[in-house]
C-alpha cells in the first residue's frame, strides 16, 4: 500500500486551526431539552467567535448525526443557516455511526485537497435525550388509511383494528438492524472470545475516569470545551458530568452485568453511557491559515476506514483500520507519541489492544506477516477516554482530534493515532501530526 499524501495539488497540507466541543452530558441531564441540531449550532457559533474569522470565509460544512431527527435531516445545513455563515455555504450531512465526525473531517479535508475549498468546518452532534419516538407499523399504516377515508364509519372500522400494543410509542432501536444484537451483547461476545476479564474491564474504566478527572483538574480540557447555556436558560454547564471524580476500583465490582446477567462481565460502569453533546473542528489549506495569521494546531497525516462482518467481533474496527493508516503515513506503531482509542466498552477497547499485538490476528485476518505491535500503555488514552467523557455518537471523533492535537502541542509535537470502532462493523483511524 502506497503512502498517502493529504495535500493539495500544490503540496499544501490540510491544517486544523480550531477545535471546540460542548460539555458532554449524560442522557436526561443538563441537555435534556436540547436537540442535536441546537447543540451543533451552539458549538459552531462559539468556535467561529473564538477564531474571530469572518463566518463568510467558511465554504463548506460537513456535519453528522447518528440519531436522526426527521424535522432536521440535514443538520449541517441548519448549522449554516443558524450561525451567520454565508447563505451560499455548501453543507451536507454524513453518518458513520460512532466514527461519524472522523468521516466529516475527511470529507472536508478531501475538498481542500481537491482544491474546491480553502476553509471548512467538520463535526457531529447527537442527543440521546431528544429522540425521534416512532409509532408501530400498524398504527402508521392505519393513520395513513384514516387520512384517505371520507365517512365516520370508515374511520371507526379502521380504528377498531388497533390494539393497545399498536398504540404504544416505539423508541429508537438499540440493536443492529442486520443481526438484532445490541452493542453491549457484542461487547460481551468480544470479552468472552478474547479472554477479557471483568477485573481488566473495571481497571480500564477506573483508569479512564481517573485520568479524565486529573486532566480536567490540571486545566488541560477546559480550553477545548465551551460553556453552554441550554434552554430553558436557568443554568449553565461548563464541564462533562459523567466523569467520576471519586472513582475507586472497588466501586466497579459492585455492579451486576448488564447484558448477560449470569455469566457476563460488561456492566454499566465499564461501558460508555448515553450522552448528549456536539464537537467541531475547523480545517484549512495550510497557506490560507498562514495568510489569515492563524495558529495551526496540527495536520492530518493519513486516514483509513474499514468494514468487517457484524456477526462476531463487530467492534474490532480499530485493529483493521489502524494498520492501513500507519502504512499510508509511512510509519510504525512505535513512531507514535500518543494513541487515542475510542472506548465504547472496556471489553471492546481491550480486545483491540490485544489484537494490535497478535501475530495470529495479523496473519489470519489482515494478511500481514506480523502484528503492528504492542501498545505502550504510557501513550494510550493519556487523558482518559470515552468511558469517562461520555459518547455523543457523532461528536466523539471531533472530540478526540481536538484533545489529541492539544496534548501533542503540550508535549512539543509528534505523531498521534486516533481510532474508533463503529456500528455495522465499521472502523476509522487517523494519524495526526503536530510540528
């Protein structure tokens, strides 16, 4: 596989000049009445104000949302219309499950590489509190039939066919459409298949919360998180509310398994919670950023996406996407200063960590002669991960990009890997560079 050039035709790199997110809030807490589109507008508006560039310079917005709202299917366009950008700004929405904002970042980067734009915004937003609650298929069909009837007797005949069950609201599905398995069930399968113990999962969760709490207390996170004043404008939130400041390993042991009550090891505490939030980054042609006098946070060195089967090990995407991203960057795992892996579940993250170092996996699944290498845990999720911060599906990638670039800057530069699993057997990996 050849080396990837994330550059324009004239050799200019794709620079990331800004990154911001809302605080991440657990479902039904501070953002309980705020739809994803408003979270997206909130973070983009604040980011534009902080960079102090003319909003009219933004030529493209690519944003994502995993839990779609029927009344605002193109969240990117709504963000353009609600934040003072030029009305002619191109805007479209994407979804790649938990890797959505990696996809939106790549789409904007590719527009810059192609020379069609100089400046773009990428990101994602999701609400697990403001959800599209549906109706049963039978009720939907009968409502449509009702709209076509003319007499009262016809309407009554249709209504008589409905049972109480037909009238019950239908929440969004939590299972994979193709398999009927939930993410938690897949995490359980991966824990059992790859020998990930309950203790190891609890230890990773404790580590994640401890490091995230320390990062906040050390002032490393607040610069990338805006203060939000959500409706009904009675209180503000400036910090993630899922992080356990008093995390103890003993506390995790008290919880019962959530998906396999008798033999399971995946619990609510070693899984990410349902979360509300939004995150965005601003990308520019390198020369344009310098022309505007903006500080460059870093560059995208390479990226890769993967797709695997969904029946088993569906959340193993990082182990497939990362080798491609490293090859395209022309580097080895050992060349990285930081590794940030999305922690959907402790079981999923630890399974991937194990496969990174497995020659057997590399030979049988990747067609490679040997593993990409064992992860140095001193480089791994050094500020904590999604288990602590939470996981608004479409926003996590942009959070990781911004957080990683800022930490690389604090360490004097280098290369970093961001990687994530995603529903549908998808995976994403991105190599970032800070000079």
